């Protein structure tokens, strides 16, 4: 019994793709543990992944943009280096002591007519409740 040409062709193409992938050189790692030793910061300072590598945080982007100095800039300096400006009014975030008057208690008793109608409505809801 002969094999059909299609499965042989698919197998050959898969084998060729595998051999080609193994023959191509890999990309060298660019996030090095030495950078963490150099800056004294954990990998998560510059990378979104706590273990390092991959997408960089704004601090990591600014650090690379500044030619990898010995210190990673703080977030405000990093955003400034990346051209991000923040218009913040610090007064909006300062607690100003003020006197807050306590709430006045409600006065007057609810009418008996309203109270009994609410109570009967609640009892009906409870009786109709089927559980979770």
C-alpha cells in the first residue's frame, strides 16, 4: 500500500521547518542580571515581569535611553526623560484640617401606617425568598 503524497509532503515541510529553526542563531539576552547588580535594583524596577526581561517599565525605558548609567532614575525623572509632563497641583493632595459638623439626627417618628406597610412588605419578601 502506497502513502498518499500529501502526508509525505506535510511531514517533509515540518521536518524542514524544524531543521531551519534549529539552524538559525537565537537572539542573545539583553536583560542581564549584572544590570541589577550594577544599579542595586531588582529586575522588576526596569521590567514589567518581576523576573526581568520583556517589556520595560517607564523607569527601565528611561534608564536605557540614558545609556544605562549606574543608577535607575526615579519615576518622576524617568517620565521627564521620556517627555511625559504631569500637571499636578500639590495643594489638591494636602490634607487641610477642617471642622466637620456631626450630622444631625433624624427627628420625628415614622407614621404607623408607613411602618406597618413596610413591615408587611418585608415579611412578604422573606416568605417568597427561595434561598441562594
